[in-house]
C-alpha cells in the first residue's frame, strides 16, 4: 500500500481536510496507484456516509432553446441539435413525474429549467407547483432554474424547495473556453445567494470538456470553499451539432480515479454520479460507489436516456449498499 496515500487518507478519516499540495500530489500519481486511491476513497465514503446511497430523479420542465452557448450542451439554441427550440412541460406533466418518482421510492425530485434566468411568470408557476409536490405528493424538491437572485430563492424556498442545483460546470480558468454568454462569477454569486437563503447546495460540473488536471483541482477546491452539500459529477456525452460533439468520451478508469480524488478533496460532501454515467462508465458504473460516490441520478437525464430506477436500486442492493428509497 502506498504510504503517502495511506497517510493522507488516515488524516481525512480522522476528521481533517487534505490541503491543496496533498491533493495535487495524489493527482500527480496518475493511474499508477489507482487501486490504492480507490481503496481509501471507499474507506472515506464509509466513514462519513456509511452504506447509504442517495437516489434522485429530475424532470426538465423547460427544455432546449436556451439563449446561452455552453459548448457541451444540446439545449443551447445556438447549435443545431434536436433541442434547438424551447419546449415546456405542462403542470400536469411535472406533477405526474413527481408522482412517478414517489412511486419509484425516489426521495428527491429535481425540476430543471434550461436557460439563463427565471421570469416572474415562471416563478409564480413554481410557487403554485412546489407546495403540491412537497406537501401533497410528499417528495423533497430540488430546483435548477439558472442564474437567480436571493429574493427569488427565498420565494422558492418558502414554496417548498429545499436545495438549489447550479453547476459551476468547470474551473474558473477553463470556463471562458466553454461559455461566452455569461461569466463564472455570476454562477458563483447564484450559489452564494442559495447558501444565504438557507438552501442546500447541489453544485458540481461536467468533465471531459477539455479541462486539465489543474482545472479539476481548482474546481474541487472552489466547491469545497463554497460549501457544496452535493456535487453532481457529469461526464461529457458528446452531442452532434454542439462544438464538443466530436470530443472523445472519458475512459472509465479516468472517471473512477477522478471521483476518488474528489472524495479525498471534499470528504464530507455527497458526490452524485449524474449525466454521462452509462455512456462513459459502461460496465464499470457500479464501481463509482467504491470510488467514493454517495448518490446517483436515476431515470432519464435532461437530453439523454438513463436507466430505470428499479435497475439502479437492484444494482445498489447487489453491491451490499443501502439505496435511500422510500418503500
Ligand atoms: S448548460 Fe444550461 S445555460 Fe448552458 S446552454 Fe445548456 S441549458 Fe443553457
């Protein structure tokens, strides 16, 4: 067993945080010590989360036709994809999706809008829907509605939203290579506003979009500093028509190593395996939990098909883990 990895892992398990130079050292090992990294990442997960694995599902309530130009995204109206034009889910479609999530035993349900901002009319609609989902259907609601301010977040919280999802996407340094229509700081400000509003923070990003190892380390420390409770890790699913449509997908072992190193860097935040899981990890997807993941997004993703919740629950049970589902 590599002594340096053991020393850093034992320090984390004892309750301290690894400093940046230690995480950089772990990243610098590449895949040479992968199995030791995974072994300890799993130990860290067990220490802080036990065997529980959280399961959530989402509905895209406003899909496509986005004014922004995120180069990885099928929903940008700037690119020639099948999501170029905006589509709205009806109130009934959203409520039915929440009911289906509840029937599947999923304890967290996310409503996600494409686009940069939330209009007053959309905010009013959510103020009508959120209490029904939270109180009548009886499922915990998260929201992702783009760049919003403190007052809007307080209204959403009052209506029943418990957690806000707003991904940083990538590092501050790499962001300008990926998005030109808004800046990184506006994303940080939204995350800080959600925290100030007392909402849980579901904040992560997407990998395999040309970022360097240094970008990944920067992002991990930015997320740690912001106090993210849950870190969704998405892996590029290249979409024809987008500028990253020809990017090669990430290799499974590279992803497992990355999940594990995020577990070392941010030991007490949940790590959710989100978009791109099936395409990128293929048969190794169940290993993500032994690399330190604590949560998964089940069912369909925003623009790509996922796996049935019952298949994911069975996978977790087969692994001896405890899916956090309502039975
Ligand atoms: S990631 Fe969000 S903001 Fe960017 S293009 Fe896609 S929907 Fe729009």
